[in-house]
C-alpha cells in the first residue's frame, strides 16, 4: 500500500484509510466480532489509517478500537475527533470549550488505552468560541504529549488559515466524493498550499456509488440513510441514473464501481486520502485494492463530466446535521 505524507509532520498514512463509524452505529446493527475481523483484514491489506470519533456509538467505537489495538498500536495511525457531543436520549450538540476539549481527550485516551492519540480533529466548529481558544486548548494537548498532531473537520479555508497561524494543522477532513464535490471550491487548493493532508470521508457516497442500494426498503430499519435527502424515494431514483456510466467504466477496467470512485480521488489529487467506511471484511480488501488501480486522463475527465455538482439531486445531509459545518 502506498503512503501519503500526513501534512508536514514527517509521518505518513496509507493511501486509503478506514472509516470505523459504521462499526458502532448508522448502518444497521453492528457486530463487534465482525468488526474485529474487518480491522485485522485492513491492517493485513496495508490500511493503517483508522478514523473514529468519541461521538461514534457514544464512545463504543473508541473502545472497540482500543481493544483491537492492544499490543499492536504501532501498526496503526489512530485518528479521533472532539467537539460533537452525543448523549443517550438527547439531541447532538457542539462543545468547543477548552475545558470540554481537555476532558474529552482524557476520556478518549482511557477508551483507547493509549498514552497518545496520533491525530486529533475538531469535529465541528462552534463559531461562538474564539478559534484561538479552541486551537490553543488542542495545542496544549500536543505539548502535554497526549496528542501528536491536530486536524480540523468540515471547516472553511479561512478557518484553516487562521488555525495554522496558531498551531500546525496536519489534516482537514470533509465529505468528498464523486457526488459530493464541495471541497473543490476552495478547500482542496488551500490544503495543498498549506501542506495539509485532505481526508475524504464518505468517498463512496454512503455506499450509493457502489450501485448496491436500489431503494430504502433494502436498508435496515435503524439505518440513518433512511433520513438522508439523497436517499429519499424519488430522489434516489433520479440520482441512480448516474450509476450505469460508472459501472461501464468499472467493467472496462475490470474493477468495481467503488474502486473506480476511490481511484478517481487518489489520481485526481495527490494530497487526498479517502477513508471509506465498512464493517465487512471483503469490502475493506476490495477498497484497498483501489490504491493500485490506474485510470487514464480521459477516465478522469469523463467521471468529472458525469458527476457534476448540478447532476446530483438533494442535500448531502439533513438540515440538523449541518450544524457546525462551514462552507468548504
């Protein structure tokens, strides 16, 4: 597996990472035994960049990874997030206060059973808390040896620039895929200029780009995609007209549509690492193989032409979930 620089840190991460949220929530009922096998398969395939958050499963995901990494933590680059607060029976909220950041980091360290987190992101931004206080508190964690590197998630280029003036930012994470191309309006260029790695979450459009989702009826009753605008009846069908052309390109390259979507990201941008989420072993193996797939310039051009922002119908998230997300 190829490695990409983790910003200007001198360290590197696998060209394709693994989003671990679905092992705890969101995509049907997870099974820890299945997730642990999937994590082992990821490391065996060279995928060493593991992404989570203290919000995923309200701590469960960090505990799962902590148990898995006992005795093998040096094999992985562990990234987690702070700032999105979730408690049982309560709606999500955002807390960027320095005290919360310090407390949340200590709790994450306990769940991971490690002394240092490799990459610590601010998951959502509260504009009411001065950025200097937020980044200052996170920088204190670096100085204390609790965190190695800092990251930001779903922020604007302006916020990234201001944050870099306070402390180096190694990575920025935002949703980016063939059907969610907002970062192309400014954030990708800003990351390249400042030397930050861009981490693309949901690079397969929450599995839409795999071509395997035909209707909401196929999804588990507690699958959160049932509430996503782009998956609603009528809307999903309109978006699905984009898939046959993607499948045709995949067939020509003897690849899967998912592999084509991931290769498009890697070839188009040398400073972008996708972190497709999965809790299934075979999906992780197939996704990892995309790092070796070669697409021609004409393939890239055709995919760009097919999946223009105006070709996709519906917002990428429900309105309540947009809280704390800045324009990229």
